[in-house]
C-alpha cells in the first residue's frame, strides 16, 4: 500500500507539473503570435497521444519499464488538461462557460461509471487488464483526434449573446 501511494503521488505530481508547463507554454506561444487554434489543437493532440502511448506501453512493458510508461501517461494527461478547460471557456464565452464546462464534465464522467464495469467484464473474460487498458488508450487517442478534427476554429461560437443575470435565469 505504501509503494502504491508513492507511485500514485508521483503520477499526480507529474500530471500537475505537466499541466502547469503546458498552460505556460501555450500562453507563451500565443503571445508570440501563434494562432490560438493551432496552439490549442496541438496541445490536445500531443497530450492525448502521449497519454495513450504511455498507457498502451503499460500493457506491454515489463516491471522495469512499467513505471516509466505510467509516468508518460501522467505527463500526457497533464499536457491535455489545460486545453480541456480553455477550449470550453473560449468556445462558450463568458456568458455560458460555466454551463458548457458543467455539461462537458458531466458527460465526461460517464466514463467513470462505465469503465469499472467494462474493466471488470474484460478482466473476467481475459484474466488481465490488457484489453481494458488498450481500449482506454484507443479512446484517449480518439479524443485527441476529435479535438483536432471536431473543432473548427478556437473562437467564440455564439458571439454577441447578451450577458444574463443568473438569478433571473433560474426564476
């Protein structure tokens, strides 16, 4: 349990450092004139692909390489995370960013409902976690490609919507 706690702590620390670096690097590139769309899409593709490769590597790695692959997955998740928030806020604008983020996170968390059952089913059928991890890796890679090809330009989708009062919206 102590070793597992250390590994998990290092994983999340790497994810946090990668997120801080990716956010800083994205801002720096944008300030230097790189298109917001190019920076956002590149960051999402790099992050998701890195995480997918790291996770897939965990499936085939031996005991000496496994932790390196897990660390790579954590770094990839960290690189992608700032973009997940920035995309929704940029596309939605200040008028509805909270609703968009709520919907995005709400639907995104369905994976947390489905994946334990699917992983358990696959573990029961195959005797190991390889299939579950490879499916997760494929979904991550598909996610990176979806950000690149599913989003046209990173700009406000509905410009000119009036700011509303949340209290009157709920009434």
